[in-house]
């Protein structure tokens, strides 16, 4: 579990905070997953909105809490925990009922959630390619330099390797003026393979782990929603996943956390139209050779 040590945290005030606090962003997939989890569990937390579009995640104050400048972050009576799946594992331990991670299958769920997390940069790439105009999230050289310097740069008492991955992602975006073609293709291919595997799983069970809803369904519901919004032909390519998604999307507890504001829906539709006209929509990458 990625729990920060006091020396990793530069914004010392949070070490004295009482109660459960969640730093999140409305449109962030990891935050959506966590908010749905809290809803389903009935866990109350004080929510602190960190607007990624305004780069509030890269202020000295927030990077003093999360040295990676990412959401979500949980603060529980002064304990600071980062990484959405670790936060879920921590909360599940503390609030076992209703169980969203089957007690006897924790290792299996952890491995499957690790795989989900491993695809997170791919989701980000497709989000920035097909869902939000990459120009509004680009980092300037000055912003990259500030990001590099901000925060302790340390996680669990040691130099944080992950920060370099974040730097590489944003530098790549900057150098290519958007998400590079090869990254787009690789991400589409990775999601198609993952959904094909889930499609096979759902042949004889209603949920990804069996007969009941688990965190894995929540995690993949969020991914499926974002990719559908980005134009990925989910139901067409994976009909059982399409049905599973449709059923989950009927549930208000889930749906209300993944809503997209009208302004973004319009901008996003315009972006996809331009891609379609250029023959570069998400579907075209399913068959494209690079
Ligand atoms: N593995 C991390 C990923 C966290 C992450 O990348 N969060 C995204 C939002 S979903 C973020 O904060 N991005 C910063 C940005 O876009 O500026 C987790 O699961 O918590």
C-alpha cells in the first residue's frame, strides 16, 4: 500500500487533519472509481475538489500532499494514502461490509486491479486524443520545470520513480503536439484485448468476478464509460460487455459519478467529428498498421 511517510508530505497541515478526506477531480477516472466505491459502501468523506483543468494538482500546496501531483489522495486522521486501488484496499480492510472485494479472492482481485492500473496511461492517452482537446491539457516547458521541482519527490521515504513516467508522458505530448500515433494505436489495441478477455469471462457469469458486483466491475465500468464517450465501439465489438455496461449504467449510484458536463460533451463531439472527417477516429486505429 502506498502510504506516505511524514517526510514525504510537505504540506504538513494535513498530518493533523481528523476524519476521512478525499482529494479528487470530477472528471478523473480514478476519482470516479473511488467516489462510486464510497457510494456503494456508504462511507462518508469530506471531498476536496482539485481541478486538473486549472492545474490545481500541480500547485506547491497539493504536490506537498501528493508528490506525484495526481488525484485521488486519501487523508484519514492524518494518514496520507495515494494510488486509487491502494486506497480502495485500505478502505475495504477498514469497512469490510458490504464486501466489494471477495474475502477469499483478494490476491486475485489485486492482480486484476494492478492490470487495470497498468492500462491507466493508455486511458489517459485516448482521453486526450479523442475526448478532450489536447491543447487544453498541454504543459509548457515552464510548467514541466515547476512540476519537476514541486513536492518532496519522495514516496514511502524513497525517491519516486513514477514522477519520471509522468514527466515523460507530458513531454511526449508537448513534443508531438498531442498524443503520438503509435501511443494511440497501442492504447486502442491494449483495450481491445482487455475487453475481449472480459467478453469471454461474461459468457457464463453476470459480473467480472462471478455472481456479485465487485470493485473490478466498478473499475472497468469507469473505463468503459470513458472509452464509449471517446467513440470506442464497445457494444459492437464486445456485445456481452455492452450489455453489462448498459445494466451498470442504469444504476444511479454509478452513473451520477461519471456524468460529463454539456459544454465538454459538445466540445468532445466536435473533436470526434473532426477526427472522423480526417479518417482518424478511434475505430480507424483498430485496423490501422503503423
Ligand atoms: N495510478 C494512479 C493514477 C492516478 C492518475 O493518473 N490520476 C489522474 C487522473 S485519473 C491525474 O491526476 N492526472 C493528472 C493530470 O491529468 O494532470 C491511481 O490509480 O491513483
